[in-house]
């Protein structure tokens, strides 16, 4: 009286689906761990790419009162300093990106935005203030003064 007991097995489609779901879950876990380990580099890359984009837009479409060579000098100095910095404050980088993320949305980087950018970058690295940061008074055009309508002869 030996009866063979048939074991119920999963169908092949169900087995394949479980394997695919397992592999996808493993890939998500690995990506999450990698991002957590590399969070400093990712934050640096994000800030650096936004700052570089602002610099390129300022150079492509120069506005009155914007010294593009000064802007490019500060941005390149910031980029070099950020690359060489091993201990960066991620909270400071987060607030930095929040302050400047709106700037590249329009194609015009005016003098007020440049001053804001320079102030934000000098908050991270105070030595960038030595390169030359214009004041707000220089950036805001004087709209109360009348135009000079006399023609020089």
C-alpha cells in the first residue's frame, strides 16, 4: 500500500514572477545603499551642476551690470574648492541648492541674481568673497534719475 503522494508545485510562470520580483527588489536595495554611501558626492554634483548652469546662462546672455568674467572666476574657484573639500556640510549644501535652484529656470541671469549667487557661494566658502562681490546698490538700476537727453556735439 504505498501510495505516492503528489506534491503540489508552483507553476513555472509563478516561479519566474517570484524570481523577477526578487531580482528587482535586490536591485532597488543595492541602489539605495549605493546612494546612501555616495550621498556626499551626489550632493556636491547637484550643487555644482546648478552653479555651472547658472554660470553658462550668465555667459550666454550677458545682462547689464553682470561681469561675466568675475562670475566665471568665482564659479570655477567654487568648483575647484568643492572638488577638493572632503568634509562638506550636507545641510549647508541643501540650503544652498534651495536658494539658487530657481535661477537657471529663466534664461536671464541679472545682476541681482548674480549677487545672490555670490553671497550664497561665499556662505559655503568665505574666501570666495575676496574675488569680488558687488553690492546690492550697484546691481539695482536707479530708476528715479532722468535720462540724459542732451546730445554731445
